[in-house]
């Protein structure tokens, strides 16, 4: 699952587009302030959508400049209420991949996102996932850290992939049970806690947080 970071200070618009992008199969992390977006740089993001004019002192140009210092290749879409040639030119010079003028339809945004994701990641090896210093191969079902293999059980590896493909999404214990053990499992959901504990012990760099009374989330 590809992760999109959507930076938009119009919260109603951001909520609406988040719904449409998630329906299209994307994991969406959203921010209303440019400063918060900059603080998020370094996390796994496959595409950024940046509004040029944001509510705080940090605008979309500042955000993309910070992104490009860390990642020169991740695609960026600019959005703006202004349809000015200078904005588009500046955006392209700073390394944006597309520019969409407000108001735009949710369908148009999704189509543009799909097009860029397909173009940028068409040749990527989808069996390989990198997280922090870990290198995970979904096909070989291996986990490497500094060229050393980390031995995971089948259930531990399945839980790891569930989290990695849904960064930022909260899962209830029941959802984890159904996904990792299968819907035919009738035991206690407390086995989830034990499995998470074992995975954390073997891979301490994983950012797995507990959601009180609900389940877990990886960030």
C-alpha cells in the first residue's frame, strides 16, 4: 500500500480528499500546518500533495524544499487556488511533478495520483520493503538488519507485513486476528498482545504503539 502525505490547511477539503484517496487504496497521512509536515519528513511517504498557501509561516514551497534535501525522487503534487504561470514554474523548478488548480474534483485528484504512482513505481520491486534499517523481502519472507538475518515465525512475519503495508493505520485485535490467524480462529484475542510483544523484542526499531482498549498501530 502506497502512503500519501496530504498537506492542506482547509480541513474540510483535506478530510474529503482523504476519504477518496483511501477508497482508491492509499494510506493517507494529513497535516494542516507546513511545520508539522516538515517534522514528518523522513517517514515512509510515496507521494506528497502540498497546498502552496498554508495557514502558518511555512508554505508549500518551504515544505518541498525541505523534502528535496532528504529525498530528491519522491513525487510531489502542488495544489493552489491561484492559476498563475509563475506558481507552476516555481513549483516545477523546486521539483514538483504536477500542479492542480482549486477547485478540483476528487476524481481528478485520484486520477492524477494514480498516474504518477504508476509512472514512478512501475519498475520498483514490490517484494522489497525498507523500514528504518530493516530490509524485508515479502517473497523470500526474510528480514535483514545490517546484513544479518532476523528469524521470524510465520505469524510474526504476517503481522509485520500487515503493519508495513498499512503504516499509520490502527488495527483492532479482532482485525489482526482475522488477518494473521484467519477468520476461523476462535481463541482469545490476547494472543495478539503476545505476538506483538515477540515482534517488538526481535525488531526493536519498529514503532508499534498500543491503542488503549483497541489494538495497535505502526508509524
